[in-house]
C-alpha cells in the first residue's frame, strides 16, 4: 500500500517539479566546504532483464477493455448492482442534517452500485429503485468511521434517484480501438501495451541493479530535501482532502490510505525514498556522461513536447516556464540513458 501510493505521489508531484530533478548543486562537508557528489559505477552493460509474461500483458489488455470498451445507456430502472445511480440525498441524525451528508446538486452524485463508497447498507438500499423515486434509508455508521459525531450513530438518508445509467459493452475491434484509444488497430494497441509494460518493468529492474551495485557519496542535501518535500506535501494534501471528503479525521485517513501511524513516519519514509532517488539520478547522469549521451535541441523539442502533454501543459514553452529548462532537460537525459541501458541489456 505504501509503496504503491507513494509511487503515484512521485509521478503526480512531477506535474509541478518533474520529480525534482537535481540542479547539479553540491553539499557541504563537516568543514563547511562544498563537495561534489561522488559516483562509483558498477557494470551497467549487459544487465539481465526479465520480460513481462504474456499472461500479465493479456491481463492488462483485458483491464483496458473493461475500463474503456463500453457506453453508458440511460435507463428508467430498477437499479441493479453495477449500475450508476445519480442521486440526491440528505443524511440526518436525530432528525437534523449533519455536515457532509447532503447533496442537492442538479445532476446528483454519481454512485456505482457495488463500489462501497458509502457506509454499509447505503448502496444495497438503492438497488431496486427507479428514476425519480425517493426512499428513506435507515442506517448505522461504523463504530470506527473516524468522525466522533457519527461513530456508531443511527442515521436516516433520504435518497432520490435522479438518473440511472448502465454499461453496454462494446466490441473490441479496430474501429472501437481507434475511436476510444486513438490506435489504428487492435494489434497496434496490444503492441503498445506490451512495450509500455516491459519498459516499466525494465526500468524498475535497472533501478534495483544500479542502486544496489553502484555507490554514491556526498549527495547534496538540498536536492534530497526538495525531492522529499515535493512528495511529502502531495501525500499530506491528499490525506487532508480525503479526510474532508469522507468526513473522517486525518489520523484515521493517514493510517487507512497510506498505512502510517503519524506524519513524522510518513516524512521519514519520503526522506528515505528521496535519498535513494537522488542517488539514482546521479548514477544515471554519470552513465550518460561516460557514454556521451546528450540532449540535442531536436530531442529536447520532441521529448519535451511529450512531457508537456503528459503533465497537462499546453506547450513545451509553458512547461519550461513552470518547471525550468534544466529540469526538463535532465528528465529527457534520464529517459535517453535508460533507453541506452535497455538497448545494451540481456533481455530474456
């Protein structure tokens, strides 16, 4: 849970900092003098990399099909498990509406029946309702819900179904692949999934090999701290947002969503990860330097434009303005070096 969430946090924090790529700064030694990071490289050519299995690739393709290859069809009802019900509701305790328990928006809250987003019994109570129907659901909050006012409380939700949609599966063919995912053919899409999964796996295996076998010294503390704070602040913000969304206290949400007992423990975890990541960046830069891997203007323009699109910027210029040209260039250099390592690896 921790590793998965923080991996996502690292990726998302890149929208603001491109993962806080190093600035080439140095750290101070005990005498206050600046010292450059030292990297002792291991053997980095011919690293053995295991390919992703055909079963895992097929599983990923199937998950994409389930996620995208359908259309929502509006129905009158009754609601069944798997349907999406757009609902208005008012939650009351002792006849008084409680904070966070009301939605009276025009479209209503979309709720996939079976997603278990609401407290036990809520979604089951909607099954069988029809469009326009209102129903009172008598429910009880869990004892450990995380909100002192609502823990174990008996409540009533007045629920109105405004709209119901049901998934209608679409055929997995060239036409729909092109329409929904912008690939020309099913084969092109499947090849892309295979490539992406293997690239991700190879990158992870490379990171493990290089981190365990190459050595780094005198890493710049300012870069480590910048990286740490980028990830930590994103994680804290997410905890606060989810706690507010679900009406739970932050401590409960921190434990439930990330598995940490305290923000201090979360920060220590981020600091450890940041140290490893900064070390890895310097290892990659040392390999790039030794192999004369450079970011030309043409490559910078092409790869930078891809980054801009991926992270929600309208152009490379906007990306550079927001995160800095050096950071974008270092991200491109890392990609080029990883590709070099994969090209020179032993794939099996």
